[in-house]
């Protein structure tokens, strides 16, 4: 039961990092490829990147915490959640700076 909760916390932390990063990356990429007319390309990039980053981040976060039988789970969780909180702080500052 302990490994399940560690994996769940790792998946949530990884998803909190992966979803916004991949969404922003694909929004910029799609805007460069298809142009910025009414932001349609950026919205499509955010839609696809958000879901893809959520799934990819959750999978990688759970793998990072549970690899080697969860021997380094505490360190992995600290890094994941520290990075997730830092990313949320930076995105919030960026959102309210304009």
C-alpha cells in the first residue's frame, strides 16, 4: 500500500510539471509552424500538449519514484514536488506580470 501512495504522489508531481511545460512548448511550436492567426494554432498546441504532458509526466513521475523498488522515493518526491511548486510559482508570476 505504501508503494501505491508513493507512486501516486510521484504521478501527481510529474503531471504538475509535464502538463504545463509540454502545453507551452507545443503552443509555441504550433504558432511558429502554422502562424498566429487568432491564436488557433496556440490553442491547439495547448490542448494537445496539456493532455500529452499530463499522461507523460504522470508516467515518468511514477516511474522515477518507484524505480529500484522505491529505494530513493523520498529524494525523488522532494525533487518532483519542489520542481512542481517552483514551476507553479514561475507560471503564476508570468501570468500576473502583464
